[in-house]
C-alpha cells in the first residue's frame, strides 16, 4: 500500500513500523498483496499470449522490450510457458535469457501491477515527504497523485478500445466499492440520482486523480457543493476542513479540543463525534456499528454547549 523507501533515522523507522502495523490491522496490506498477486498473474498471461501469438508489439515496446528482446522472449515463451485453467504461466525460472532481459520482465511486472493496484512511489511525493515521519504526520495525498500519474494520464493518452474498456471496468469496480461501503453503513442507495451514481462510480476509481481530491478538500473546508453531488453525503464525510488541509495531525489536535469536556463552545454531539474520531479503527467497516453505540453513550455523558 505504501512506497518502499529506506528509513534513515530512528524516527523514520518508528513511523514506518506504525504505518506497517496500521495497514496490517485494517487489512489493507493483505488486500493489496492479494490484488497484486492477481495483477501479476494477468500480466504473465498477457505477456505470454502476446509473445506466442506475435501480437501487442506496441505494448511490449512501451514496457521496455526492444525488437531483439521480443524475439528472444518469444522463443522462450513458446518453449517454457504452460497454460493452466485458461491462463498462461511464464515459468520464468526456466527461461535461458540474460540478466538484463530477466530484470526488464520483472520491472514490467511491477509497473503493470502498480497500474492495476495503485501504489504510491517516491515520484508521487514532494521532497519534504521523503522522511517517514513527515508522511505519517501530514499524510500527503500520495494516492491521489499516484492515481493521476498512473491511471488518469496514461488512459487519456490512449485512444483505443482497450483504454475505453479499462475506464468502464474501473467505474464498475468503483460503484461496487461504493455499494459495499454504503451497505457497511446501513445506508440505502435506492434513491440515488443518476448524477450520484456516476459521481460515486468515478470517485472510487482514482480516475479523477488529484482533481477529485481538490474538490473534496474545498467541500470539507467550505461546505460549498456547486454540483449538488456531495451534500447528501455530508454526514459521512470522515475528514473535517482542518484535517483535509493540514493532515491528520492538525485534525487530531482539533478533535482533542472539541472533545474536551471543559470546552463550553461545543455541543455534546460534537464532543461525542470528536471523541470517536480519536479512537483507533473507529471507521473500520467491521467495527463501525459498535463505535456507533459507543458514540451514543459518550453523547449522553458529555456536557452540552453553554448557550
């Protein structure tokens, strides 16, 4: 889920360990590995098929394989690749190729996997976020940048049936994610308007890249929604304006202030919501219903705003 960078200082190592454990606890790391495993299998099948049939030469060139490499790889694929369950297995360990070709095949596999399962890399972060603690404290929106660089721009540069089908597939998967998320919240989507359906299908794909993130940030900060597609979801917004602009550390500081029982400027409902936001895994879909009950109990004991 996160880019692999060397942790240079003890603080970096500590922050990296926290990030890794968090991803493991939420299940994101396991899901990411599962998705990349599937992506790797699909890449191997497509590469073997192209080499054996002599097709997709432009795609092979874009992956870094010149004509000479393609000819040698085609010989090895025809000799060693096997087909099981309708998919080709490259059996790369049996190939008699030089180190450069082998490394190029592995690099292409990583590139394609990172395209199918968006994974931020060093090029998706500003220089100040090279440090692990800076990424942990400020949570720069690296996924939005990665989606722009690895999904939106490459698809816009292509004008083929393949790119069109990929966009449609992304949208179908995006809407499926939205339906699952809504179901975990006990929220009905039966009354969604057509523009809501399209927005949520696109919103959960990464196709908008940082453009979608900019729109969500201004909405979280101002509450202004000229399109009318986010107002109905206002109660489900997980980040406030401060947290959206300055990262979760600033948002946590705000929640600490809001949840303070001695704070006479906030209502008991606001205190309860802020207290919940401070709890670990409070928005995890498996634990959300339990935290809803905890939030109600906190609201009952918190002092209300002094009018």
